[in-house]
C-alpha cells in the first residue's frame, strides 16, 4: 500500500506487548555469498533458507545475466548450476545491484579477473556509496577498474592478469575483505588480507565449505590463487540482523518472553547481544549443535522484558554489530541514563548516513541526543513522543523506528519504507504477529 504521495509508509500504534515464537528470514550476507560461490563452483549447489529479499535477488539476476543457470524450486530454495572458475560470460547490459552494497563490492572482486568488461550500477542510495575502498586494492592486484569520483558506476575492463597481494585493510570491512579474497581466487600466488579488527567471516567459512584452502592466522586470512570450488549444499540460518529488531522489541515489551527460532549467531555478528546484556537485558541462547568448525553457528534466542541502563559502547564491539546500530539506538533511547557510541563513522556510509538519520528521528520523538562525527550520545529513559520519521529510504532506519513505537506515547509514522523488502520481506506481517500495531498506509 502507498500514501497519497505514492510513497510506502508505516503507521505504528503506540504501546503493545510482544510475545510468541518467530522465525526471521534467511541471512542476507550468507545468501549473497552462497549464490556467488555456487556460481563459481563445479557442480550444483543447493541453497535452503535463502533470503528472497530484493538485495539477494539483485545478485541472483546479475549471475543469471553472466550466464549462470539458477532455479528456484521454492521461494527460499535455490539450485545454482555452477559454471566453474572460467565459466562466466560477459553481460550485454550494466549489472544493476539495486540497493545492495554487498552485491556491488563482492561482484567487483569476482569480476575484476574475468576476460570480459563489466559495468555495475545501483539505485540512488548505492550510487552515492564509496567504492574506492574495494577498487584500490583490486588495482594493486592488477585490475583495471574505474569509479566515478570514488562512486558507482563501476567500470571493470576485462582481460587483466591479477597477482596476489598482502593487503592491510584500512577499515574493518567484510565487504572489502571478501572482494579481495574473491579476486585472489583467480590471481597468481598468494593473497593475504590483514584486518584492523574482526569483521564478519562468512566468506572464509563458506569458501572452506566449497573446498577452498585458506590460512587464518590471528587477524589475517590468506589463500592461494588457482583453486577450484566444489559445489555443496548451504543451509542459510535466520538473519541475526533481522532478529535484532525483535530482540530489542522483546527487551521492551515481551512480558511473557519471545522466542526467535534458528538464528545465525556467528560471533562476528552478535556484538548487539553483548551490548544489550551489559545494559541489563535478559537474553538466553539455546545453541544448536553444528557439524563442522566452519559451519555457521545457530541458536534459538529467548528474550524477556528487561529494564535497560545506558552504557558506553566499547569500540571493539562496533564492527561486530555494525548493522544493528539503528535498533541499538532505539534501545539506548529507552534505557535509563546516557549511552555513548564512538568509533562508528562507518555508519555514515551505509544505505543512508545512519548516525544523522537516527539523531534526527530520535530528536523528532523528543529524545535528547548529540550527533558526533563518529558516533552518537543519547540521554534515555524519558519516554518517546509520537511523530513522523524520515527513513531516508533505509530499511534498517524504518524498522528501528517501527519497533520504537512499543514505548511511545503516540503513533509513529515512518515514511519511505519500501526498502524494508531489501533485507526483510514479510517484516510487517511478522511484526504484527508478534504484537506490534503496525500497518502500511
Ligand atoms: C556485509 C558487511 C558489512 C555490513 C553489510 C553486509 C557483508 O559491511 O554492513 O550490511 O555481507 O559483507 P562492511 O563490511 O562494509 O562493514
């Protein structure tokens, strides 16, 4: 449904209780990677629990345009007919990555060593995002890549011969690390990436499950070029970043508890749990047994309503909870006392400037806060007014403010929410089933 201006909006009634058992859709990061590695593998890769969100569908369509056969027997089951390391064919038109930063950056690494030219474009948000962080190391490897003043469109000239590099990453970015490793698969010699702080390690785990040999030592990961990928089956767990909205909802309003089933709890993703627990949240993990050390760990997550207290967030947790800050700031606004986040300047270059979007939205709801260059200070515990929020077209800003209504004194309206479908198709229905009074207007 859309408003009279043609823009999709959420209207959320104040208050309410959260309860029940929920299963969130599949992990976005893992779904992108399963498609890409499945495409490069020899044989057929079966993916279950695939996230049929717009971002991953952009990856799926791009691979199809590069000549990869992909079937979807069901919405969340995908069969990728791998073409092998030399099997991709040039696309006849620019590859459109939509809103998906992960897709664009990982494709840069995947396409840089190919014999054909490629061009990558995206929606208005993606066309503003920085791409030199990936283009620069790929050029060091010998790739011929151009950006437009650091941003898309990204033009990749085919036929470059790549050599492995040793790359100390300036930012802790799983996208940069993954792009360099993907390029390294077709480079001469060894490619080694050194991280300034741990970032999500889905690429490393999944490469290992596709039979690629990697060396992981301390903060570095290395692989030899020329390796072949062997098709496998990938079970995608529920997306922790989607579960995060309900984890915070549970902290605010699950008097009888809320259970989130089969959520990915890779420790490089779950910084939010540590942050919330140190604020006083009652969150219990019921872990599932995993088959191999490289399998993605999963758990059922049980959350109970808790009185939260503000904290100073350790900078070491920032990269481990990078996508959860919009909903974390909502938790901070409802916690007693002050919360401070620093060292989070990366939030300024996500789907929107998430520091500015959250500061503005919280101010509209009457929450005292101070926007810092690299973070946000919030004084919580005074409750939330109702009001109208600009999501800036950012899915996570939209969902965070929808959850905030649980503790508001009047309705909250959130504008420009269509992009919720990029990461969390069915959010509205699931949120309603859990007890949130949200409707599309
Ligand atoms: C992602 C990595 C993160 C994250 C993004 C998904 C990935 O970005 O914010 O939503 O799948 O690799 P950075 O690695 O650039 O921090």
